[in-house]
């Protein structure tokens, strides 16, 4: 799940400066789960913008705003309202914003900041555990990613700053490498500690990434 949050009101209004009418696009997937912009939040934003002299020509909450074809379909369905707007205000992650941009010549304004790929601890609580680095070593680190969960992103840890199993950057956070060591110890295998890990080859993180599933 992509974790995002609403831009500060002042920043959003600055981005909308000079615009009088907007068409609002929300996301029914990640943004809704994060309670930043599903249907309820879209309606509240419409009321808020009206107080600042910005009218809403219409709105739609796309099931998954990052779905390029679906975004195009939904925008075509609302083509009149989109055409009447000065811009399209997108309340989705950066991926969703770009899906909308690919499907309209209108100016697109993003209303959210994308934070990270999040695991769900419980409803409303999310944790970053994967950086999508393109070169996964989880098989050797007992399913704990040091690139993400180590504050320094060390591939050969722990560092000298660990104290009582906690990270020197935050004494309330467990050292990722301590967790890796203890879990591997319980499993009775050396794992990543049996070798020296070479520097990460960030070239394996293709940008822009593309992947086609063979059928």
C-alpha cells in the first residue's frame, strides 16, 4: 500500500492559485485506506474549497487511480465536467497523479504527498519495510530488510552504535541487524553473516520500472 498524506492547506491553495474551477479525482484504494482521500474526504474538500472561492465542477473516486486505463475511462465518463474545469485536482499518490496526467490535457494538481510503501500493522497504522531496491536479500536476512529497516541502510551490520539491541538513532527502535542476527540464530543458520555483502547494485532498480506478465 502506498502511504500518503494531504499537502498542507497553504501549499495546496498556492498550487491552486488563479484557478476558479476544479474537477476532483479521489482514489478508492490506498488513499481511501489511509483516510486521506476517499469519497468522504472529497466531499469535505469541496466544501472547504468553496469557502476560498474555488468551485468544483464534479468529482469521481476511481477504484485505483494508478490504473492508467481505468483512469482514462472514468475521465471520459465525466468529460463534460472535466472540460468545464480549469484543472484536475488529484487526491492520490504520485503514481495516481501521473495516471491522470497521461489521460488529460488539462492542468493536473496533486493534493497529496507520497510517503512510502507501507505494511499494515493494524487499521490506521503503517510501517515501511521494503524500499523496492530491485535486489532482494531477504532470503539471507531472515525476512528482515536491512536496506529499509536499518536507519543507515547497512548491508553488513550491525554498526558500532547499537546499544542493548536498539538503534543509536532512536533508543525506542530495535536495531534491524540485531533482529536479523537473533532470528537467524533461532533458525540455526548463518544466513547473511556467512559472507560479506557487496555494495548494492542500484542499477537493478530500473527507472522507470516496467514489467509485463507473460500470458
